[in-house]
C-alpha cells in the first residue's frame, strides 16, 4: 500500500475534513489505486516527447489566448452587489478556521 490510513487522516486534518473510519479506509484504498495508476504512467518512455508549456492550436503562437483589451474596472459596489453578506465594501464570509 502506497498510502496509509494515518496519512489519509493527516491530510484530512489539514483540509479540515472529518472522515469516519469507513471513509478513511475507502480514501486510503482509492488513493492507493490512483498512485498505482500514476506509477504505471511513469513507466512510459517519454524521452522522445517534447515538453509543452501550454497547449496551443497549430495556428499562430497566441491562438488559444484572447485579445488583451483594457476595460473599465468593475467597482466595489457592483462586485459585492449579489453577495449574500457584505459590509464596508467587502464580502463577508463565515469563519472556517477555528484551531
């Protein structure tokens, strides 16, 4: 096994997730299968494949990019207009880190 249940619990704790014992066991199994698949992919000979920084169409160099056009900024009032809770020009969100 490439990943232990202890490691799954550690990562879940970092992500502030509460997993049951069954979920920990399932996650360890699923992640182990993913890592095994990655190991199989690493066995492929890619020495003749050129590295790519970005996938572009075979047209010009910036074919996948949109034109850079200057626009008027959105503005604070418009940006927070549909926020469930806002105040003083900011989005208000519930506290999620309580450690």
